[in-house]
């Protein structure tokens, strides 16, 4: 099993550009989530999904969209990138709920100039 | 408001030393997880503690959950350079099983 995969590993965007961060898992996990990790702020939940077709907001959802059309995939879309979105983004999955063991992807380091 | 306080924030020690890091809260958690994150990678689960007073050992790492399930500690015996990383605790609040509450982490450097 590949576990949780994320692409790209690194990305540089200009302010106002849009892009999609890809996330896929092959463990048949129902729960998937996106976090951003910033120095001094820790891991902050952006959006999460408890199953295909169901998504909900975390604590910092503004400027981001998600969808969950399949169990395996959970892409994160940046609508109009801002320098405040410079961060490391992690996708995670777990068996059934957000309280279970989280399996993280390797992360995407995004810089917005 | 940071519900899980981790201390110390940074720790730099020599190989062979012992250390303890702490994860404290005023809230009660139904379970608490410890993760280690290495540079350029995502966090990886080390252990989950569920019962108040529970002690779990993972080789040289000893994890304890407080009796009141509000705090936890991680003790490393005879630290090695391979223990270097960011140690994160995350708590699951009862009735809120869709999200974890994360601490900011303890950054540990073990020097050879």
C-alpha cells in the first residue's frame, strides 16, 4: 500500500493564481482531512470529510475549497492564492473518525509570492 | 485558545541523556495520541493512550496518561540521534470525534 500520497511536493504561486493540491489514499479510509502547518501555529484543520460526498469546514477554511467524489481522493483547491497561504499542507486519513489514528501524507510546501 | 500546551517548546540534549516532555490541558480527553514528525515528512503515530493512569512503553519511550485524562507525558531513556524530531500530542474530546485537538509540539534535537 502506498498509504497517503500528495502532489506536488513543492509549489510556488503568484498572488491571485489558483491551484489544486492532490491527495489520495489506498487504505479505504472513510475520514480524510487537510491541515496546514505554520511555525508557532501548529497543525490547523482546514476541511475534512467523513465519506464520499460529505465535506465540512475546519478551523481555517477561508480561501480553500474541497470535494470528495470518491473514497480515495480528496483534493484541496486554492481559489485565489494569497501570501498568507504560504505554508506546508498535509493531507491525512483515518479509518472512521477524526479521533482515530491519523495517517499523514508527506506534505506540500507552498509559497505564494 | 490553545487547549493542549506542550512543554518544553525546544529541547537540545546529548546522546545518552534522559528527557521528559509534557502535554497539558484543562480539558478532559477520551484519548490522547503522540506523534513524531521528522523534517520534510508528515507526523507518524507513536502511541494512543485511552485510560486514565495508563502507561505504555515503546522501546525506550514511555508514555503516561494522567489519572484525570487531562495531561500526558513522554519520557525517553538514553536518547539517540534517531529520536530527533518534532513530538506532537493530539487529544480527542468526548463527543467530538471528528476532530483532534493538537498541541504545538516539542522540537527535540539529540546531538551525537
